[in-house]
C-alpha cells in the first residue's frame, strides 16, 4: 500500500532490501521504520497484549505507546515504529515479554 | 564521559529548534538531542501551509520550516545535534542521561536545560479501541507523509479540530478515502478554512456524533457511530455502521512532562493545556533554576507559538549565562508581544485561561 503519486511530496526512499518476517521474506526500503515496511505488506498485528492476548498494532509512530514491540534480530521489545529497516533483518512477533539472550 | 554543553535542549521540534537558534546565535555551546530520525518534530509531516504572521513563516509549508530554522546555525561550531537519542533520566546533580541508537548511554551536565519534548496523542474509550487499525492522527501523518505508506483504503476520522480536518485532507491527497469526520461537540473545533476544504471534497462532517465501537477481530473492518445528546450520551436508535478499514483518532494531545517530574519542577494539572504542565515565568523558566520549558511540553498549542516560546527560552537561557544576546530586551518584548497576539481573540480563550493557571507573576511588571 505505497503512495505512488502525491501532489506535494516526493518520497526519498532508501534502496530496496529484503528482510525476514516470521517465515516470510519481504521487501522494504532501507532506513524506513520496520513498521512502515510491515504495513506496506498489510501486516497489521505486530504483537499481542500481555494479559488479555489481544492483537496490537502501529499506533503512535513516535516510540511512546509500546504497541509495536517486536523481536528484531533476536532482541526483544524493539519499538519497530522508530527502528530503521536494514537488509537481512529478522523480525518476529515476540512471545510475552520476550527473552534477553 | 560527561558532556558539558552550556545549553542542552531536549527535543528538536519547532520549539527546540528555535531555542537552539537563539542560544547558538548568542554564542552558547549548545547540544540538541532528539529521539527521531530527523530534526523538525511534527513539522516533518506538515504538508500544509502555515497561517499567522510572517515571523512564524505564514504561507510556508511546515515541512520546509526545519531547514529555515537550522539555516543560521547548522554550520556553527557551537552547535551540535544528536538524532535517535532518547532522554532517559534527570538526576539530582543535574545530569541528563540519554540512550543513543538504542545501545550507547550518554551523560550530559548542561548549565541550562531546555525541555521541548512536545506531546503525545490522546485516545478515547470505545469498544475495541486497541484493535490494530486504530491510529493516532499524528501516526497516520507520519506513515503517509514521511514514509509514503497508506494507512488503509477508507478511514474514519474521530475529531473535527484542526488536526482531524487537516489529516482528512492529507489522506485524500494521498489517495485514501475518508468515510466521515465525526465530532462529539456541537460544532467544528478547527478553522473554517480547513472545514470548508473537507466539505468541498464531499467528506461529511458529523457533529454531535461519537464512535461506539471498532468492528473486527484482528484488525479494523468497520465502525459503529451514534449521535449524542446534550450530555454527550449516545442516543439509542441513532447507531450507524461505517464501512472503513482504519480509524484515525484526532482527539487531542497531552504534554510529555516526564522530565519535569523527574527534575521536581512544580507542576499543575491544567485541562485547557492538555494535562500536567510545569509552572513557568515569562522567560519560560520553570520553578527549578536552570530548567526551561518551550512548546507543547508546556501546554498544547500550535507550532507557531512553540517557535516563539522556544526563541524566548533560548534567549533567556543565553542571557542567564551572561551571553548578553544582541538587543536582548527589545527582542524579548517583541517575542512576548507576538505570543499575546497569537493568543488574542476567542480562539485563544482557553490558552489564556490555561496559562493564567501556571504562570508566575513577573516581578518587573507588577
């Protein structure tokens, strides 16, 4: 769901890179937030809430609301709305609070 | 290692950048930190042209303002800024800690601290308000205006203040449909010029209407709205289902005041300003010597007033450091006048009322 034509804006996108989400290989633009790349592919559920196991997604986009914590390259609780995408990243929905390795 | 700038500014939005400009121009060694990818705060997604006076860049698109503010100081050796750097603490000895790129801890011990942390978005209660696809309006702007990704195909906007109206317009520009703008108040809260643009696009603005529910299991697949009575209660029988795949909340902001609390600045809860804000004087100084406030962190207002408050804070901090900014008294008076002009008239009623609750008397004026 990329915006291809915009009356005012030119989007400065990084180079196209591949990354892993769960067991899928997806593409995104280097340097954009991981959440933006996931959203482009229609992936809305980023985690599940701890107590009631409710689906949670992108909400504030400024790293404040904790609704988008995911496991990135094995590191849990990464705020994917403010974490830049890099080639080869492995992004997963984490279980519960995640595990520090 | 402890960094010891003369002025440390937390937040690189309109307030923080203006503060930096004044402090650097006055000759202060200034460091600015911001947790985002770019300087500019919320300006980076404001594709619309600003109103107000020329001094606050009326007629200029918000996205262009950060570079204008930076222009005079970006090559100054007294100025440095760090991005992706989140302030994480304030300690009794005046040390500010920050986390750089999620892995390096930095420590600062500035002589003067200017807190311009801005605001975060409110939410409102309704069934399933935590469902993926329920977004803050600012988040929608970031996603589409900065990264060029559509939030969905058909949105429902909650709130007809300026943000709700402007973002609805921007959604249409991005090729996304807006089913309706709903507003619980009896009339539109934003400027008529924005409301008219929405109306011309054929987007219905439904006042005295509220959202009851987001429909969906894993993500938003629709919504239910209803009319409200004078007591803001939904009127049975007026429920309506709206076809949408995302819901955008433009129901206000609250000041990000964590650091003021850590520093034990005297705080007041001021509903007109969006929440808890620090008590301050005319120079934007809080009740803690050496700590200043500017912009939405001190009360929700607009980018224009944030820029003036920032300038005032930067100037005051520089003056307190003995830097004697050029033409200090005149510039200060001019800034204070600009602020009162922005806040005059009925539109500024609530701001004036709010500020009256958290402003200290100015000794010079009494």
